[in-house]
């Protein structure tokens, strides 16, 4: 008999009234993930597992589900092409047939938009039922354009046309933050991505506040607007540059120190965004959680539970978290401080300190930060892979 009827994900969502759980993948792959979860569940909790995943998202009752929103990006969309080829290849093939003169780049962009559109449609009932506060689906501008303001702005406006509940993701580069400010000024909801540290959070929050103030002065309608700032919690601490920085001051990064790194940055960002004196309008969103520091815990999620924030969790991590925390209490810990001895050790490391101090990194240098460069390159490769998939489908269609 399971200790809890509700899954760990469900209990995480109930750790505070403001806590939101989002699905970090295309909505189109949820059905296959849910089926796999049920098939792998032990016989004695198979029926319970089926009930749990139905609570997360139910296609037959999409207006009454636990997931409050969705995040997607080119890398996640690229995975969709492999996970459910029977569903998406016909979509890709039709786009190719309907646009014979378009380049692979243009076709890949059409594929991304169409997959996003179909996923967003599944969350429109939630969007409408919540009076436009939930049910947003984040869609990202091409990560190869992190410093191209004009192209990012054009793509952002194009993405917003895909569906009323689209939230546009722009990078936390100086140029991307400027685009977020412009989009905010005309009432387009945004998700700042490729954010890894406190300085980026502060700059995005300030830009959103400026854009919102300008829009209010001009009478812009904000009834269908939200702002979230995504910290990719595990990616900042995973970089080789972090280990090298620690070694330079005689510190070895243990698994415990590594996991507390992202948590410390998340806790500080959460405090800044929720300080009423700052008058910020953005909500913290965390993603890229990692298991650890021990196999039986997920500090990245457990230690920030109960915040006024969003946690978007990918399918693999959801499965891990639900299993690891099956018998664990999930309770509010976001306001609990990082252990002082751990924080003092981390502050000795230049890599951490510059990411923890509010102005530790200049806005012009955001694109050169190790986690930013690594992730932007990875996401850019995914967009290239979508183009390569289009080329493969062209060859299939010619046979």
C-alpha cells in the first residue's frame, strides 16, 4: 500500500498556494510518457499510477489538470521527432509538400511552429478556464540568434501568432533582454531562458518592469500577460569552468556543494523577485533539475519546494522524482537558508560568487558565461538537427 495516494509531483504542487508545476517537453509526447509510466509501475500500484498520471494531464478533461503550463524549446522539439515519429513525420512531410520553394531553415521553423501550435491547442481550455493566468505554452526564438535583436523580435511576433496562449521565450543575453522589454511593452507574455545566475535575473526583472510601465502609460491590455524568468538550475553548476575555478582557490566541488550551488542561486533569485520593495512583476521558473547529491534525494526540487515560483520538469526527471520521493514528505523549504558553512565555502569560488552577486556579471558579458555558451550551442545544434531531419524527410518523399 502506497504511503501517499497523490504523487510526489502532485504534493510538490501543493507545497504552497503559489507553486506551479509545468511540463517541460512538447505536450504531444505526454501520452507516450504516461503509457510508459503505467507499464513500468509495479503491479500493486499500477492502477494508482494510472490515476496519478491522469491527474497531471487528461486529454479528455484538459481544463482541469495539475500542470499549469508548458515549456518547449528546439532541443525538446528535436526529441519529439524521435519519440513519436508516426505522429510528427506526416506533419513534417505535409509542410515540405506545401512549401516546395522554402529552404531547410525555413521549413524547420515551420515544423517548430506547427508542433508548438498543436501542443498549445491542448492547453487552451486551461488558459481560458483560468482567465488567462495558466495554460501558457512557451515557444522559443531560434537560439542561434542570441545577439540578433531584429530577427529575435520578428520571430517572437511570429510565434505569438501561433496561438493565444503562447509565451515567447527569449535568451538572457543583453540583446534578448532588450527584446523582452519591447515585447512586455506591447503586452506579449515572455519567458526569459538561458538564464543561469542572479545578475541575469535582476537585469531581466528590471527590463520587464520598464517595459510594463511603458505599456501601462500607453494603455496596453495586460489581461493575457505574464512574465517568468527561467533559471536552468543544474546547468550553471555542471560546467568544467566551475570545477577549475574551485580548484584555483583550493576547493574540490563535492556532489553536495554542486547541488547546493544551483539551490543557493535559486533561493536568492526567489527572494529578490518576491521582495515587494523591488516591485518586480516576474515569477521565478526553475528547470534542469538533477538527482542528488545522494541517489535517494533530489535537492534541486526538494529544497525549493513551496516557493512563489514555477517548476518545469522534463519527463525523465518527473519519473525519477516520483520514484525517489514516493515515500517522502514534500514540504515548504524555499525560505530555509542555505547552510552557512556551505554558502561561505561557495562564496570563496569566483565562478559562484560572480553568479551569486546581483551585479557580479556585466550585462555585456552574459553571453560569455560558461553555462550560457554551452547551452546556447547545444540548443543551436538542435535547431540544425531539425533542419537535417527535414532534409531526410525530403529524401523519403522523393522515393
